[in-house]
DNA sequence: CTAATTTCAGTGGTACTGACATAA
DNA sequence: CTTATGTCAGTAACACTGAAATTA
């Protein structure tokens, strides 16, 4: 028995659901594109963060990328295995490792920049340039608020 | 060595990343709120769909909720276990089950409506009413576009 | 025969928790 | 003693694939 009240179509406009569906599609698009080059989004996040802020400890990388400390270990292992970053002991604090991007890591990052740009374009294909900016603005406001709400 | 080029801050405005972070937070907020009542978002999706379209086969529910047919089995098992829906054989097509919402399922749905409303409000707390509508519009356009090329 | 439906078994990336040893 | 760091083990919900059995 369908109801004829306003909440009959509960699901269709539920923001959390729309967010989830859009993010799933975006993650899959980006993930597939990166996987075709043997990378994952965390790899890109770490490389991009190293390019922006320079060498850092794993704890710092975790804060900046929002990849959990515990999960970052495997990511750094994979990146070192590919020669994209180097892990060395911090002489000033022997609890820490210093992660440094190699030259090959820099080249890899610029390669992945291209992959990402294409993927983002696929993700946003349904929106005008104005709407893309508007969406970015709204999402930025959302995550900003969540981080110090 | 931080770069001073425009792509230095690659991550901060990457739409797929913003989408992912916002969706993760939203999923967690909604998921926690539902979990406090012993429910998950798929349970809500199934109940809401049954309320809107009436009794349906699992294949129909899968299409409407976008829960995979294989995953839907467990969801229906859980809902029947709680007496919220009933699973019976379709007399007209013996491959199918007919899933029907019980009266208790209807009460449960209205209970969860309240839970969802609160959770959505938390999720969108950083946005004005106008921005909330705008976000909903943009996300709707995105998922709409994804669903038909 | 092919096609649809339900079900089960399993995979993989992600988000997250807890604990431990080491060192500040 | 407390705190921070890196590491490991493990959980849970989710998205998705493949295949088997049944029936149309």
C-alpha cells in the first residue's frame, strides 16, 4: 500500500544517501583509473602531500592525508617497494621515520596527476563548470564543519 | 621541497576526495544513529521502498534500493527475524518471493524516519537551508548522470 | 534451450579499534 | 610515569563477482 504523504519518497532526496551514491561512483571511477596504473588513492594522497609539505614522519602524513596511522604502514611499504619514497630513521627523534619522495616518486606523481584529472572529469561530467565549483564549495564547507563542528 | 605551482595543493579541492570524506562522515553519522536502534541503512532503504511501492520481489527491491540481490538476502533475513517484513512464495511465479511489510515494520519505519531526520540534520549542520537544497540538487544531477551515461 | 530469481561463497579496498614495543 | 610513534592483528559494513539450484 503506497502512502500518499510527503515522506512516501523518502529515499530519493536523502542527502546522506545521495552523498553515498555519488561518492561510491567517484571512488570507483578514480580507483579503477589508478588501479590501471598499479596505484590506489592513498598512494596519490601520500605523494601529493610529500610534494606539498616536503619530507615528514608517518604521523604527520597520517594527519595530512587522513589515512590512519596503522594503515599508512602498508602504503609506505608499497611506495618504498616501488622506489617512489624512502623511509629512514629520524636522527632527531628515534621513534620516528622520515619519509622522503624520490625523483621517481615525483615523476609518478605527475603521471598520476593526469590520471586523476581525467577521472575527475568523468566524475563531474554531468555538471557545468559553475556547478562544479559550487559543489566543491559546498563539500568543502561540509568537511570543514565536520572537522571542527 | 614544497612546490610553488598551482598543483601544490592537489588534495584540498579534489572533488572525488571531498565527496569521499563527506560521504564517510555522513555514513558514519547515519550508521551510528541507526545502530543505536539496531538497524542499518539497508534496513531503512528496504522498509522505505516497501512503504512507497508496496510488496515486491527481492529483485525489484534490489533495483529500487540499489542493494545487490546477493546482499539483500541477509537484509531480508534480518528484517523477517525482527518481524518487520514477511517473505512468502509468489504464487504467480514460483522463482520469486514476495516481501511484504508488517504493521510492526510500518511502525519501525516511522521510528527510523525520526532517527534519520536527526542524523541528516547533523550531517548538514554546516550548511544554510539554501545551501542544503543546492547540494541536494547537485548530487541528484550527479547520480542521475551516472545512471544514464 | 535460454533467461530470471534466489541463495551462497568469497574477494577487496576502506574505515576504524586495540594493543604492543620503543623511545621521548 | 605519561605520551608519541610505528607496527601488527583484527573487525565490520560495504561494493561487487561468480556460480549453483530452481523455475519460467
